[in-house]
DNA sequence: GCAAAAGTGTTACTCGTACACCCATGG
DNA sequence: CCATGGGTGTACGAGTAACACTTTTGC
């Protein structure tokens, strides 16, 4: 061995969270302000080190979600996104972070609560803007999270995870339009989603609206996969080779 | 991220490999026999601990691939599959393993070589059989790898990664049929894959065959995504009206 | 010629898209 | 009545599935 400055031979394992919501006509991500060095005062993804010895990665992700954002993990979608382990991603020591992706409805929680210090929703466009400074490699992680989200709602029913317990077909369509940043035909969208078995369950009630026909309210059904998938509008000229 | 106290639990980070190939009419996975406890003598995925401080996860995966299987990582597909970190998955200590998925052509390497001790191709059906004993949680990992592979070849051109440098349309079709365990119509398959831009590049040469018209040989083109996707034959609908 | 495998043509059907049109409410 | 948004009908075209048919080799 050597006498170098870093005396900790172990690699630290962290769990970070990319918590997304659809709010105010944009896809937003939960960021917290760092209270310690490095990157003190910079915005970062909520997360922390895997502490307890008997805690699974999934459990650690749920715990961090509650501790740092005050959200209740029961019932909301939480999946592994990717694991990041570049040697220089943390200046203190080698850190490998397992990042999780979560979808939460926009309306219920006004953020904050619990242990969270200055947790805030930030539009992903702002977070990904070249001028925005984020801690560690979190900007890249957010980019991956947004891309995963965009493709995930194509073939799963997870877009409904961004809606409240009861929602209209138009609410759901707005989620797609905001996440994809594409306009969708309201008529065809309606026919499509109402035609998928077990996707939407009619409550029988309707919205009371101002100026316009009331819309039927739905709850999420048990279906988890979209069959057939909801395809993004094709780019005008998809010529030549595509790279993933 | 938090922690004013800089305590790091003793967690080891490993990189495991799920290396798949199509060989002898079946989807096979590379397994090695463990030379140390625990699970001494049991078959396991190739892999090892992340040792060097300056090594990225991707680089570690490539290194393990070369060391344990003798395969050359240049040009072959290698992607992160999932990270496994159940507290009790290794009886010695807490181990979090980042698993990678690799596709290699079946023909070239007769396995073994380098540091590999008894590396062998094992049909995934055998590895996943209830009677088969594998080290750690590797059976679950293999199940995840197979499922990822099945869906991946639907919308990417990666099925060609299982073929040699030059291959026929029928070779490619056999890959799909073996991975999906489904029969595909040769005529429609041919039209479809040859119609996708930049998927297959004709070499101009043909196979010399025994009994049958020679087939044109192709190389992989630059396309990485299949547009439109190759869909698995739908499972028979649970239609109550008719039974056999 | 015959068997075997490669490759093409044709038709029917499904599904997505575009858009005309009707329905139900508030003002 | 009119504006606004919810929801249905329908025609067209792209893409798939099924299968008859032609092509090119070895024996």
C-alpha cells in the first residue's frame, strides 16, 4: 500500500433519486441544496450513502425519498435508473451511486417537509440548461432520467403516475404532451387510451368545468403495459443511421 | 447527499458479467466454476471486485471480460443490466454488484483462454432450470439478462451482434427464433430486415451451400435502432369463443 | 427432374392518422 | 345562441400476416 491522502480503501456506495413530476406545464425534478462540501450550496439530486448494513438498495431509495423529500413511497413508482461510478465523480473519494427514478403526481405535495432542507421542484429544461451548475455528474443523470421517462411512457401505463388519484383523459394527454414536448391529437388520444384494457377505470363521475362539456373522471387500472404502445410522433426526416 | 460524519460502511463493489451467445440452437450464457469459498466449485457469472481506484465501471467490465473469458471487448456490445445489492447476497460481507450484459457471436471463440478457469457456455434454459444450483443470486441475474435480451432485439439491431462478421438473413432469423423461442415467417422476415435502412449491408458475395439456393451475405450496418420494431408474435388471445 | 433453401408478389386485414362532425355545459 | 372543450365516425395509407409462387443451387 502507500501513504497517500485517502486512507479509506473501501468504495462508498450511495443511492441518489431522480424524482420527476409534471407541474405547471413542465416536467420538473426534485433538487435539494447541498449543506456540505463539496458543492456546498449547489443544487443536487436528493440521496445519501447506503448506511445500514441490512438495508437493500430498494429500501435505501425509499428511505431517502421519505427523509429528503417528505414523500410517502407507498404506491408510487420507483425503479433503478443506472449506476454511476466514474473514478473522479466525487473529489473526496471513490463513490459509486445507484440512481433511482421516481414518478409522483404533481398536485399533492407542495414539496418540503421532514428532513428536507430547501427541496424544490425545478423544470428539467432549467436543470439541463448549459448555464445551470449542478453537483457531481447530476446533470448527466437528469438527462438520462428524462430520456428514460420519455421512452417509458411509450410502452407502459406510467404516465398516469404523474396524475392524481382521479383524472380526465385530457389530464393524461397533457402529461404526454409535456413529457414529449409534442402536440397530440385529442380525439385519437382519447380513443386510444380508453380502448386499452385495464388502463383506465371510469369512476362514473364527471368534472365540473367552466365553459365546455364535463369530462369523465378515471382512476388507474391494473394494466402496467400499454398494448399496443403509444408512439411518439415521428420526426420529419428520420433518414440515415440512428445511434442510441 | 448528506452526512456531516464521514463514516463509510464496509461495502464491496463488484462487477459481474452476463455474456450471452447463440450457439447450437440455443441461447447460452458464459459461466465459470468458482475456485474459492463461498460456493466453491459452483458455477457463477464471471466477475470480480472493483479494485483499481482509477477504473470506471465500464472499464472494469471490459477488463473482467478479457481476464475471465479471453474475449476481446472491442466492437462487441456491453451495457449495464442492473445493480444487485440485497444485504444477504454474499455471506462474507456486504457486496453490491453492478451487472453488465454482453452479446458475442457464437462461432469465433471456443471459450477459455487467459485467466479463465473452466469457463463454459451453458444454455440459459439449463442455467434457469429449478434443479440447477448457481452461486449467489446469479440465477435471478441470468433471468433478468435473458428478459432484457428478448426485449432489446425488438427495437434495436443488436440481434446481429450474435452473428459473425458476415451472415445471411436466415442466420439472423435463427437468432430471433432461438432468443424468442418462436417461429418466424422466413419470407416476411427477409423483406422486413432488408427493408430497414442501414441495418444490413450486402457484401455482394454468397454462401456455398448444400442443397438449396445460395444466400446473400451481409455485414452489420450503422443503424442501431430498428424502425419500425420487430415485434414478437403475439400470444394467442384469451378469446373464450373457441378452444381446440 | 427433384428436393431444398432463398427470395418475390399478392391480398386481406389491422392500426395509426387526419379531420369532419356531434354532444354537453356555461354564459 | 355561441364559445369551449369532450367525445364519435370515417376515410385513407402504412405496415403486418399469410401464403402462393419463382429462383438457384446440389444430387
